[in-house]
C-alpha cells in the first residue's frame, strides 16, 4: 500500500503502517524537553532533520538526538526531499510564513501554539495547507490529558447537572527580559494570554464550544511590552460562563481548572498533574488520571495516525484559529 512518498507499507491484508519523516524547525525549550523525544518514541515517526540559527546549538541538539540532516536555514530544511512533515517550534511571528512555505513544498505541518499572531494569519495558513492538500495541526496537547477527558465525560453525562461555569488560573514564574520573544509584541503577539492562556482557552472551546462574547482586563508590565496579567470573562453559546486568569512573573501561581454545575463540581488543582476531585451531593471523591510521561507523545501519535487514516488531527488548523479568535476579541475589548 503506497500512497504517501513511498513511506506507507502493508503489514498484511488488514493493516497498513507508515513512517513519517519529520523535520523540526526550532530547538528551544519545548523541542528539547518534549518534541524530539515524542517524535523518536512514536513508532510511525522518524526525526530526520533539524533547524536552528545557531550552528553550535544546532549541532549539539542534532548530536544528542541522532539527527542526520541539520540546517541553519528553515527554507533548506523545508526543501529537503527526505522530510514529509515539519514541526514548527519557533516564535509565534514565524509560524505563518514557515507554515505557508512548508505547505507550498508539500509538507504536512504541526505548529506550536498559539497558531499565529492573529486570526488573519491563521486563515492564511489554513488556506495554504488546503490548497496544497497537506494536513495542518496545532500543538494544544492538553486536550489529550486523561483528566481533561474525564471532565468532558462528566459534563456530557450530566453528572454535574446544568453546568454554570468553567474557570482556570495559571502563571509562568519566569521574569522575562524585555527582548524575550514571549513579551515582544511583534514576535509573540502578546504576553501570558497568548503564551499560556491560549492552552486553557483551547480547553474551554473543547469542553463548551463557541464563545459568544469576551470581556477582558489587563495589567501591563513596567519591564516589557506585553501585558503581565490578563483576566477574561467569556460567555459560551450554551450559556456557560468562563473565567481565565493568567500571569507572567508570579511566584507559586496555581494551575487550576474547575467546572461548576448545579449538581456538582470537578476540580483539577494541577492541570499537568494526575489528581481530579469530584464533589457531588454524595460527597467528595478523589481520582487519579495521570497524563503521558511526555506530554507531546499523544499529540505526535494522533497526528501521524491522522495521516495514515486520512482524517484531520484532533486539533486542526480550524480549531487552532478559534483560540486566536477569542484572544483577538479579548485584546480588542481589554480595559
């Protein structure tokens, strides 16, 4: 069975497997900690090329991960015939041009969050991938957390009664310098709302669907361009309210998700952890739903399986754009 660059083959009459040859653009913190390992762990994947502007850091990363092809220019990696898909782990301002270049070269794309600087760029990325017939996914990996899936099942089953609200609070303790791309508006698009808030907004959309309205307030930083804190109040099409608070440079900020309904509430005190607390009229129960050891592994596995099954990945470009739509509304209406 050969329909994709001769990388698909048959294990037998009822099973088809494949190997996706990945190129990784950007070798920063996330790529080093998780993305490279997730690609190497996936039985349908192979990491064959990597790109970073700093040649010494590029060679160090490539040597550590056994990557044969290495480039300081993303266009050269994208042009490499041995690459089937690219993972884009660069600053947000690079996502759109690099995605379009990859799509034009016939490469599938999995891009880090947030998808782009604004919804207009997101749409350009979607259209470029559609035109070239390649798959586009966005790295909102928290949708794959078993604890999040448990929350969704409780909501869908009516176990919480009529759901009234969802709330998240999160923070990054790092004190970013003024030239860090995460706080330079032209490179990151915003501050904690774009960087860490986007992950939680994606979960809000996953659990409750369309956002009808957004009100927001922000606190600017004396040290950098972007906001240091943002608070959002949302209303979903089904009437549920959502509250998001996100911060940069705060000490010991919780990473909590909580859903409250008329018949109960469910709380995850540490979103990256395994513990879930369920409160109903019968009392409190404590459940354990540990995520994958490497948070990115289910994301990579889903993307490569989506290629094999010729279906969209769990987080498509359209879904990634929905988060950017909410962020744009928040910034436009922020006090």
